């Protein structure tokens, strides 16, 4: 092949590389010195002069123009004055994305806990809380997805994981989005936009995959979508369906227990292989109706059912078990009598009606969904800790040696102390009648949401939008404990689980909000300031949550008894204002923009139901963030190179934190302290020549910590309460990603495809206080992952050979321990990257 060298172009590229080096150096200097926002302004404006002369070069390779609707109107990604990442359908397909965890690899500022099991808490810009509602809003189209509440009011710990097949694009909005997106978007918002039904095109796609995990089972999926116009230009339907089976690689290595009395034998058989399997099946129907040019309607119905067994495993054996040897990292073995598992069902229906007039557009978005979730986890070690308890032995004797009770036993002081023989009898009872124990929590949420928006549609000097929002939400959770008498450590039917301790919590949430957004293009009045825009957003919200609950069945083993009345209720409400101020400037000399934003976000409060003596209802209030941000966007070589950079400070007030009852039974939420996050984000896309695209993203939080001690009213200070300067848990300083996407023509009308994704997750801690102040603290993160996909495309057929986790890394995504001051029951139970996975993916578009 003959290459012609353009000396002018070489010189331009040289100047470009020098400019990039200067820009990166400036960004690092800002980060090291915490110089503030002026540095980024210089960095952003410094992009402009080096390549303005090449911006219209006809030979420059062009990047795809991505349109987003994050501002509730369609705008180009580079012209949107906010920090936003957009992943298009082409990138989703070429990267093999199937769930939200895969997206977090492509968006470096976003993190989802839980690994391949999915469903964990989502974090952006370091705004991460252990409990309460979500800090990052998740939207399926215009549908806000609120998770079902747990007994500790941790609805934000569940992220809905709809299969990401037949998706048009995903938008990740970084920073508080309170004025347009309301509660639970204080760290950002993620919008999943599915492909709508077309009224003009008949098309479809079929997708199949098979893969194998090192040391584990095979995984498969089969997916398909088909679009059919029912009435040309008037009515169309699009149907998508999927079925995915995920193979396991973690082995259950629990051995029958032989310590203690001869009767103390586990009811669970040991050595079941590859337990952490998963299955997902679902479908989606999209309808589009356009009876006239000025009106259109989009409807969606979606159903998905998933079943998963958790993929956590033990790096050391449980304390006190007579097992030879020690496991080593990579063994992927768990030593648990009861295996954690979950079931998840989602039914969702949405409607989006649009009217267009000569002056404004009207959108009415309405949705209803029912989301049911059941989880099961091992509770054996809780009972194991108390099986030699003298006080519980007294209570056990006083109430008839283990009879189920609906009121507390007599005070321990009024009951004679157990003799050694009686204590042995109680220990044997605990081991044979209570252990192995499982904690099973069926919960659900039903949500009905309506939002009305009216927005200007012209090109005048002012863009405006007003709207109203109404949310009605009901949720319920049962918390049950019982003995797991099964053969393989898995509970066969979570809905018919036998229990000897039971409590419930019902919640009802109502929220009303009114909002507006106004953008003034200053140049329309002052031509000398052409390109300058001022934006103001406002939201008024009124939020009420009522909670009822109680304990209906008292059990044995942890001393968790309550007094009458067993059922009670309480209510909390809050109202307030959210604001957003934004100023942006589009340079007239080329596609360059700078902007500054100050925005406020909040998360709703709620009511704790604590099964203490007596039953307690304590409220917690909303927490708030103010985000201050300066950013810049630039494009060179006619769009061949784009850069999106921002620097920010987030002040977090009245932070919601998770506490535990004195008997360590149950978690609840309180407000304490303030925190602050300072960081920067940079995303760059570079197409060196036609067919080759490089994308890199960096998120660096040099500060993410408490700025005052956690002190709660009426709660004694403990060593686990955070102190000023403690770094926020699960927030690494550095996240980074890099991808190469290359396409090249091959003989026979074929196209060769190469996709390489690299990601790095920095180190962080799982608790505020370091070990040993908090015995549950673990270090996680500090790992990389490389994924490779090689493909060939011809005539609508595409075949990919893929390798996920090419280097077979064993990075720790999450970790938990069960320690006390005197014993270790589980030491470092971890969730890690999935081992190397090799597979074949075949796709046919028609």
C-alpha cells in the first residue's frame, strides 16, 4: 500500500500532540494543587487556537454526531452544556454489553456494586451512601425506577437490571439533576432509551452467544427483535425477547460440622460445584401511533424474570471449622451452610403522548410498574454466636424450651440461671433446631408516575420548559428467619419457606413537584455576546412517606423480642426548592464550548422500623448536595477529535448513614455529618483515520471525605462512627477506561472488526473507619480488566470471537466480614471479577 505524506498535516498532528501533553499536564497540576476552577477554564480555552485551521479539513475523518435528550429536548452531545456520556447502539453491540455492570466499564465515573450478580448500588461522582434511596437516578425512557425497600430502608441498594438488548443509546448524566429529574439523582442520572417501534420499516435482528468460564460452566443467550409497520406511517409494533443462562464458577465447599455435641450435624450436603448460576428471561413490546403530523404516542410493555445465586466466595475458612489447609485467591470456594440467592420479577407499562403546536410541544409521560424481589442469605453465624448465651438459655427455659412466642419472655433476672447441663441442652437445641438458618426477605414495590411537560419548540432567543410531576408508590417487605433443611444449600421455594421469626414493613410514598427550565441566548439581544447562554432551573417538591410495621412472630437465637403493640406506624414529610444555574459559551471560531454550573440535589427521608424493646419508629430527614462545576468541550479536525472535561466540587449536607441496634440485630438510618467531593473527569474520542476510533475516560476524585465527625442525637459514640477526614467508602480516587474500535475491509465483501476495552478501578474501603476501629472494614479495588472482541461482518451477518478478562485478573469488587472482638465467623467473603471467559457471538440483522 502506498502512503502519501502530507507535511502540513504531520505538522498539525505534532502541534496537536504537544497541545494534548500541555493539557494533561495542566489537568494534573490542577489535581495535585487543588488549584480550583480557574485552571480548567484556562485548560478549556487553551484547546481553541491550536487546531482551528484544521477544523474544516475535508480529508479529516468524521465522528458520528450523537444526539441526546438529557435536557428534555434534542441536542447534539457536543452542544449540551453539561457533563454527559452517551453510549450508542453500535458501541453497545461491539462491546457485547448485556447489563448495567458492563456500562460502568465504559463510563469511568460510574460504579455499580455487586459484580456479575448485578443489582447493586449505583454511584457517580463519589456520592455513595450505605443506606436509603438511590443517589443516582435510573430511568427506562421517562420511567424512574425506584427499588423495593428493605427492612433497613435501603431501596437504593437494588438497581433494576433489565437486559440491555435492542437499546438505542444510554445517557449518563454526571452531577446533580434535581431540577429536571427530582429525588434520588443527587449524584447523577442514567437514562436507558430503548429502540422505538417504526411505522415505516420492516426489520429485525437475531443474536446468539455461547461461552465458557475458566473453571466453570457454559453460558448462553439467545435474543431477537422484530419491527413491523401495521399501518404505514401510522401504526408500528416492535417486539424484543431474550433468554440468558449464566454459568457458575464458585464451588460450595461446606463440610459437615463435627464440633460440639454429636447431634450438631449440618443439614446441608457439601461440595456442590459451580453454584453461582443465573437465568434471565424477558420480553418487550413497543408501539408507535402517529395518527396526525402533530400528535404521536409511544407505548411500552416489558416483563423480565431473573434468578441468581450470588458469586461471593471465601478467602479464608470460617473460624472454628476443622478443615485442613487454606484456600488461595482464585480457588472460588464458599464455606456457607446456606447459599445466598435471589429472584426478581419486573412488570412495566409506560405511555408517552406528544402534541406539537406552532408555539410549544406537550409531553405527557405515564407509567406503572410492579417490581418483586426475594432474597435469601445465610443467618447461621448469627445463631452460632449466641448458642452458648446464658441469658438466652434462661429465656428458652422460661418459655417452654423453644415455643414460638408473641410477647417477650420474663426478665432474665427473674429466671434461675441455667445449669451447665441445661446450657448444653440449649446449645444442642440451637444447633439442631435453628441451624443452619436462613434469612429470607420477599419484598415488592408498585409505582405509578405521571409527568406533564410543556416546552418551547422554536429557535427564538429563549428556550423554556415547565412541568408537573406526581408519584405514588407502595412497597412491602417481609423479613423471615427459619431453618434451612435442604440438600444443596439452596432454598427450593422461597415463597414457602418455613419460619420461626417474622416481621414486616409497609411503606407508602407520595410526591408532587412542579419544575421549570429557562435558557436565554444572550446573543439574540447583544450580538457582541453571540454564543453566550444563561440557564436557570427550578423545582418545588412536596414529599410524604408513611411507614407501618411490626413483629408478628418472635423466635430464638438472637434475643430479638419486642413488646406489644406489635404493629404501629409513623410518617415523615418534607418540602423544598431545588435550583440550577448554568452559563455557557460557544466560541464563534469553532466547535468549542465552556460552561459553569451550580446545582442542588436531594434524597428523600423516611421512617425506620426498629424491632427493639419496645418497637421503635425513628425518622430521618432528606440529605442535600450542592454541586459546583466548570467544564469544557472541544472538537478538532472536523470532529475527528473531541474532548469533554470538567472539574467539580460537591458539598454533601445532612448525610444519611447506616447504624445498627445495640444487639446488632438490625440496621437503620440516621442523619449525621457533612462530606465533600472534589474531582475531575475527562473523556476523549479520537479517530486517527477512517475505521479506527480510540476512546478514553478518566475520573479522579482527589478528595472524597467527611468534613465533620458523625454525631447523632441520643446515639452513643462508637469506634465505627466516621470522623472528619475519613474517606467515603466505595469511592476510589481513580477510575479509567480505554477502548479501541477498528474496522477494516477484507476480501469477499467482508469487514474485519476489532474491539479492545480496558478499565481500571482504583482502591477504596468498605467502611468509613479503618481496621481495627471498625472490624468490618476491608480494602477493595485496585484492579484492571481487559476485554477483547474479534469479528467478521458480511451481508448482515456478524460473528464475534470474544475473550472477557483476558488477563484472568482476580480483582475484589466487594468484600464483607463477620467479625466480633473475640471471634471471626467469616473473614473476607468477597465478590471478584468473573474469571476469563471465552465465547462466540453470532448476530444477524435483516
